[in-house]
C-alpha cells in the first residue's frame, strides 16, 4: 500500500501536532507516495535494524525514537545517525518515527506501561494546553439539531468523559442580501431578521479542517458566520505521563520487585522506602523527571520513570518513591503496542517486530 495510508492512520491515533517542540516525529526518510511492502517495528532505528530490513526485503522501519533529532550538515558516515540515514536512502527504505506524540495520547506508550503493571483507570498526569479551540456559529432554529450533529460527528464537543457538549443561546441575526446572492431566507435589498441559535462547542485543533467542512455542509446559509477561538484549557485526553490505582494495596518492596519482573528491568534505582503500602502509581515512559511535582500532586505513592540524575533523587523529599527502571525498559513495549494497532487495521500487511535488541546500555550483574 501507499505509505501515506499507513501514516495517516497512525497520525489519527497520535497526531503529529501533539509532539513536543524539540521532537522530530514523522517521516524522516522516504516519500508519502511510495509503495511499502512491509514494515519492521522497533524502539530505535539503528544500523542493525536497517540491515535487518534489507535482509528481509522490507522497505519501511517504524520506530518510536527518531533517528534524527537535529539537522544534519554532513553525510560522511562518521556518526551512527549519518550511517543509518545514508543506508536507508541507498536501499530505498522509509524511516518513520512516532515519538512524543505517541507518548501523549490515552492509548499510547504510558497506557501500555499501566497495562503491564495492572494500574486501573489511568488518566493523563499532566494534560497539555494549546490543543483545544472553540467554534461558535449561528443558524436558524430549525437547523440547529442538524448543525450540532454534524459538528459532533466531525470530532467536536468532547469534554473529559462527556461527549456532544455544546452551549446554545436563542437570539436573532440580521442581514441584507445583495445583488447576485442566493439567500436562504429574506429578499434581496431588504433587511431581514431571523430567529437563530448561537452554538458553541470545543474541539481539538487537528479536527479543525474537518469540522469547518462539516459546518459548511450542514448549514443552510449561503454565507456561514462562524468564529474560531484558541483556548488555554488543558485537554485531559492528551499530555505527559499517567496515574492510576492498583487493584489492591501492596508492600513497597514487593511492588518494586513486581515492577522489575514485569518490565524485565535488570535493576531499579529508587529513593528510600517510606514504610507505607502502595496503591496509587504514576508512570512516564522515558525521561519523566519533569513530572515529579505532578506525580506528588496526584497523590501517587510511587513514580515510575527513567533517566534520573543523582541529585534529582533528593527531590522526592520523602513524599514519594521514585523508581528509575531504565529508558529502554520503560518503553520497550511500545513496539508490541504499535504492532497490535497496525495488525488490527491492516491484517494483510507484512509487519514484524525487530529481532534486534537496541538498548545501548549493558549491565554487569
């Protein structure tokens, strides 16, 4: 199939607009129009994974981590990044990364960690702002239901676990149709007053084009009046980390051993035990130290993440247990999550998980 079809599906699940500013998710090597015959899914895109794709005759690699974070000025094989990109181009292998945008969605990286650890009813730990907007429009009373339904079907009106949310005010609109118009109501050259409903509803910014098109299609007027407003509200469906509760309380040390086993961690670096049972747990795949305050504020007993520096462990201040399980260990199940998502949608497309261990860290036990 065309690469565009696969990427479009992935970015419906994790829109590229959800990624952090420093990130480089998306198509790194390749063309949207190219045909892809299969894909290897990997946490990292290393030279060994590219060799694996070549050996298996596969022309797409889907990784969580982008191989390129910063601009490349030279291509002379002196770094592993240059070698990977050059080899992929030479063998016409597309490279696609789905990184922090996949971290930030409800059914993404952190939900998989929660699943592995038996964390129930997880929610976003730090919801993102700048993603929601509000649409306001005005339509004749008898068309209000049709317009609302069109907007909801296009992705508007979701607030938390509630859907089809809107606010509606009765009023009237005025207009005078000019020459050459095809007014739905009123006469050319005459001021017309029409009973209308003001409809307000919120939507994620990535749905805007679809939403406006739905509005223009459902609305009876030749010229549709509508306003789009940016909002600073947090979007609870999108953001960093997750927090939830275990089925039942468990002793701290027992829980850490459980985490170690479930995540296949060689070692867990953690702050001192606090002498109380664990019930509420916060998680963030990868480098999540910036969420410590949020984890404490959410009432978590343990915060599971990676990449903690020595002095940062002091920040727990006996309010929470920080458990650093390792970057690879916290995100490794992203591969199987992507595999499951794509297999369900494209059951006849050749997908395979990499057989390469891309973890650059080794442990002397």
